[in-house]
C-alpha cells in the first residue's frame, strides 16, 4: 500500500514468524478464496485449516466463527507474499445491502438539511459491489464520491434489543457509495437505489476487520482524496445513528442475515456540494481509507459499453442532498 495516506493494514514483524497472531483478524479475498491478510502477506483459510473450513468466500459468513478460530491458531509461517495477487471484493454474496443517507452531522449541515428523526434507509444492489482496486465506470459527467464505513452482519438478527447491536456485527470494512447525482433525482423523484447501484458503484475493502480489533469502533477516522487532494475527512463519532443503532433499527423492521451489508453513511466533502460542483472524470484517482482497515484505490474510467439509456445532462440548479 502507498504510504502517502494515513492508515495502513497491519504489518507483522519478523519476530512473529512462529507466534500465534492472537486477535488481529484481517480477512480478504483472493481469487474467490478467503485469506488472512498481514501487511503484504496472506494465508489461505482453507489451507491453514487443513480443509476443515471452506475457503469459498461466498459462504464465508456462514462459518465466520470457525474462520476466526482458525486465525487464533495461525502463525506467521503460514503466510506468503502477496506478490502479484490482488485483493478482491471481500463481500462476495450478501443477501441484502442496506445504505443510510444523511447520517453525518457535518454532511447534513453542508446540505442545509435537518437532522433526521430516524435512519434514512435505501438499498444498493449487490451487483454493484466491486474490489478495493477496481476501476469505477462513469455513467455520466455527474458521478460523485462518498467514502463510508461499512458494517457486515455476523448472525441472524431479529428485533435486536437496544445496546446489543455490536454483538451482531462480524466485521467492518471500507467502502465508496459512488453516485450518479442527476440520476439520483431524475424526473423530480428520488432514485437513490438505482443511482447508487450502477456497475462498479460499490467499491469495498481492502479487508474485513473484527470490531474487537479497535480500541473504540464507534470513533474511527475515515476520508478520501481525489488526485492526492483530501476531499473528505471525519470520524465515525459524528454519525447521527451509530453502527449498533443501525443494526438495532434495521432488525426491528427486517430480518438480517449473516453477510448482510450496511453502508453507514458519508461525511461532508462530497463533490456535489463544492462550489462549483466537482465530479469524477476519466483518469481521476480516488483513494479512500478507514482507520485500522486500510485503503481503497479506484481509478475513474469511461463506461466500456454505451449505455442503452442516456442520463440527461444537468439542467438548471442541481438540487438535492447527497447521502
């Protein structure tokens, strides 16, 4: 990982070559297989477990506790260099992908809106999820960035009692809720799910980290930079509705399943509220980070195939709230 941005994955010292790694659980995906990640090295979950645990990333959250147990027995000698291997989308097969709008106080202030009384929830289609270094395809000239902390559900959850939300979170990761701003409000009616679910509009990663890895999982730094210039920088303590509260709220309305995903909202600094507005252009480099998790590196590219439906150009004054 480049060192010019503040948060890097864990790097193990040489003295840990035969030591148990304890609770430092960072899990990624390479070629569709779950792997433990330590700095620039990885260990295949299936190989370390001797075949006792399936390495298929699509079923990872059905056996999450077993994977964590295997990690407790893992030693540095089980690891090999990443080399040319690429960390992929670590969320391969979620049943549900929830997202939350207007959930950072400073972001709500920049939009000139009021604090919501309850979470503003929409969904992202799972097909939009992509890897931490995958390109972002620009559907129009109005595609915006939104760095987010992403929570992953670890157990079936129905009506989770207040104060117990964290018990149902298996992992945290970073994400970008890429958004086509014109499509978001095309025709005067909100199209949040569609405008945020186009191909490649959900970069996530680079790894999954268990909440107990953090001294305070409710207060993590996150941000993003465009072409080396910081655009968003905040802490999750600015969330209106915290991760556990979101789990409790969603589980009061829907059954949550292992592997379900929650994009928890974006802080201030999105392009739509700049003066003048600034959107992604082909060749732009978008770097996003979350403290203790690592960073995503996504380059903006033109859509590879002409869309069948053309998104209309911005007309008049753009109005609406980024989420």
